[in-house]
């Protein structure tokens, strides 16, 4: 059995007779059951479509008596619906004349408030269903899709609109249709049609929904055109207008346009909302106006605005761009404290920042947090990790990330491959470099080795003096169509110098000049390094190359090996040179020249250079003194410079004793530990051997790696013995 079921809400309780019908009362909600007829369906009709709505505010019951139930006022646009639902009407077996309201419905079926149940078989049912808001909204959504797909001509758009709306569209129809569109061309034509057909009360609303279409399609020209048209027609933009336009500029990667329109908001009495704040912090950051970005960020925080993760990412990037890496970390922590979940962009931005800051330990921590929070890394994540670990010379981590990328079939760029190879070159990881190089050669065409790739491999072989391997890579480089650049030739000269092949050094230098390459400071430093390793009988050949590359440096090298030149004259020439060369190469040059003096057994000239370097602050903080310990710090020096500094320090200690100074309880030498960039054996190993030769009472500290310590009691007699005439020469 089925029944017509009238349901509506009253503003106050009403006296409801119960003798002639069954009723259900729940606070102010009343339901009336009128009659029954065979059907298994119930039709819910919104009260706005009720036949009694306009006639009377009184509901009629079947015996003609009115039940005065005031109707509630309508609450704005309301998607009330007309829907067909299956139901089973259960009548009472004891009271067939008094049918009951349905007690069971299909799972999930609910009775909407303010609705009337009507027989779906009646002619009125289909008419009411066509008039329902839900059905109309669905048809308008389909119309939006049709407009997106139709041709971008006025005729096509008009035909599509007229087929559904005819000539009587409402303003709400226009909003719904435009809001659901995605095609900027047809959306503009649809807007024109609605403007012609409707007497619009609020033009700004139609413009706003059309601007949303421009944003969805990333059509900045269309958005700016509409905004200018609004202003020309005297339609005042509101907050939604500016928010949409500014966010459109943001997604179109046009920060300058976002700034331009943001700065006009006040002109129209508009204030930025949360979306606008987020967009503008991002826009100012991208356009390079860091001060304004940070000002807006502070203002948004003070006003407790809800900023999105992308905005925090921009602020992190702003801080890291100015090398304020602690500030970037603080923003990240503040973001989490505010309950904003970092997204992939946030993590990638922060990983890149910490990588540039050379903080690999923080990179590890952030990456672990990212994994814990379930954010999956993408190619940009792995690239940031590779750069960070490669720059910090964390070979195990860098190679692990590289292998993960290969397992996930992620393509590496030439830059990433070269980052890995440069790390291998610095750390002498020849086998790993060859493996990476072979994998790189199998990559797609856009990722083939370039001149930097070959340069790194040649550098790897050059550091260990593997001439044939370095020359083999050079041949492969030439076959690939690359001419050797200055970095390749510098590495080759270093390789030949380490192998004591001075003739090949000269030949490679001549080849560089033939290629029209001008020697730079780094190249001259390489020649100085070769000179410091060259046998005495062949130093003239290398000095000849240095003179052709840099006449002043060559002249100083000649004076250095000439014992007839007085130390004072040499010192003046050296100071002139070091005052006029770039800061980046001063220490390298000084190390090489002192190494050369030590190799030629010219310790006094080495001491002259060390004294000059200290005065010019090329070296600093080599000695430190406290009440408990005097120390020598040589970990940043080359082997020859470190031995020279030790020689001078011992003289200073002896002089202190002669002057009656009291030594502290401890004396220490800090050489650092591990492989040293200026010594294959490491300074600690070389110093241990040298101190043993000197019979010095220094011993490697078991609890302080890289330190050699002695006590005042042990050092004093040893220093006094060195001051005696027989030991002075030592």
C-alpha cells in the first residue's frame, strides 16, 4: 500500500485532531496521512512546490476541517528535491480503516523535511520532478559541459543555451552555469548571452564566476580583460574579485601582476582574505620583494590568518635565498605548531635549503619526518637529497639515493649525474665514478655525458696519477665531439705532474694555448702544485710554463729557487704578488710556494713566506694559548706549510723558555684526522713520523682524535736540549 504523506515544520505547536487520522509529533514537526492507494513508491515533493503553498497557509485534512499550521519562511536558494523512493506501506491488520504512516523504508532512504509524498503514477509527479531544484541543477551542470565542448562561436553558444534555458534564464541559472564551466572562450560568450537576456542585479557576481573560469584554465589575459571591462562599466570589484584575480596571477606564475592588482585593493575598499594573503606572500617572494613578503607574513600571523602550505614554502625559500637558514627552519617549526601540515612542496623547498646550507644532518632529519608523515618523495625530492649529500661529501647517502632513483626508474639529469661524479672526484671514488659514468651513457639522448662529466672523470684519475686512464677518458671526450676545456687540461697537467711527466706538462700547456684558452688563477695554482712536486733538475721547465701563464708569478718562482736573492727582497716581491691576486687562490698559492721551499730544503725562505701569510691574514689562528694549554693548529695547511708552522712554533716555545715564561701544563698539536686534501697519508700520519724523527715527547691522544699532546714536564727538557748549539740545526 502507498499513501500521500504531507510533512512540514511549524513555528509553534498546533492542536492536531487524532480521531480521524494518525499523527506523529516530534517537537514542531507534524506528519499527516490522508489516504492510500496501490503503489510501492513514494514521491517526496518540496513544500515550495506544494499546491497549497500559494493558496493558503492552512493544511486541509480529509474531512474538510482546517488545521491551522503556519508555514515557515523560505530560507533563500535551497536545493529541495523531488525524488522517487521505494517503500513498503504497512497497514495495521486490526484497524484497516486507519492506515498508518510507512514504518519501513529502503536502507539509506530518509524523509526530507518540508516535503509532500505524492503518488508517482499521477500526471503531476513528472511535472513536479521537472520543476525540482536538484533536477534543474543537474541539467545546468550538463549545460556547462556542453558549453565547454561546443565551438567557440556566438552561434554555437547561443544554440546550446537556448536549447535548455530558452529565453527565460534566471540570474541564479547564469551563476550555476558559469561557475561549472572550464572553457574560457565559450565562458566569455555565455557571459555575454546572460548579460543580454537578464536584468542583472549584481553584475559583480557573474564577473566573479567567469573570472574563476579564467583561473581554472590559467588564462591570465582573459582574467585581466574581464577585470578591466568591469572597471570601465563601473562594476565595482569586491574581495572575491581581487582574491580570484590575484590567485589567477599566482597559478599563471605572474607575481608582478598579482602585486599590481593587490596594491589596488584599498582603492576599492577591499581587504585581503586568507587566500589573498597566501597568494601575495608567495607573489612578493617570487618577485624578489623580500621585505614586503615578510611584512605581509608577519601581518598575517598577527591577524591569525589561515595560510596554506605553499605560502609557508615561499617564506622558507625567501629566508634560504638570503642565506638565513635558521630562519627557514623556524618557519617550518612554526608551520607545524600552527597545525598546518607540510606538503611535498614544503619538504622539497626545505631539503634544498638545508642542502645549500651544507647541513646534511638536518636533511636526514627532515627526510625522515617526510616519510613518517606519509608524504611520498618525487623526483625533485631525490634531486635535492642528491645535491645535499653530494655537496656535503656524504658518499654512502648520496650513492644510496642514486640507487633508489635507479630502482624506481627515475631519470637523472646531466646536472645530477655531474654532481655525483664531482663528489666521487673529490673523494677519490674511482670505481663508483666508473659505474655511474657507464649508467649515464645508457641514458636517453638528453642525458648524455657533457664536458663537465668527462672533466670529473679525468680529475678522479689525475688525483691518483693514473695517466693512461685519464688519457683514455680524454680520447672518449674528443670522440663525443667535445674539445677539452680549461678544467680538463688543468686536471691533465695535475695528472702528469703527479706522475713526474714534466714533458707532458709542457705539451699540454702548449695545447691549451693553441686552443685559445687563457690560463686563469686556478690553472696557475695547478702549475705551482706541479712545481712543488717536480724534481730539482726539471723545475726550470715548469717555471717556464708558469712565466708564460703569469709573468709576475713566474718571476717570483724564479727568485724563490735562487739562493742568491736575499730573503728581504724575496719577501717584498711576494707581498706585491699576494696583494694583487684574488682571495680565493691566496692560500693555495702560499701552500704551494712553501711546499716548494720545504722540498728544496729552504726552510728559512719557507719561514719568510709563513710570516708574510700571517701578516696578510692568509693564514689565521695557527696558535692558541690558554692557562691550561698552548696549541698549534695545522689542519688547514698543506704538508710543507704545516711542517713549517711546527718549526716556527717550536722556536717560539724555546724563546718563551729563554725569556723566563712558564709553560702551561699541556702542549698540543691539532692535525685533524682522516684523509687530508694536501696529503694522501694524512697530516696525522706524517706528523707522527716527523715527531718521532725529532725525538719529540708528543704522543697521539687516545681520547682526542687528530691531537698530539705532551706535558710541561716532558716538553721543557726537550726544548732546552734543542736550544743547545749541537741541536740548533735540527
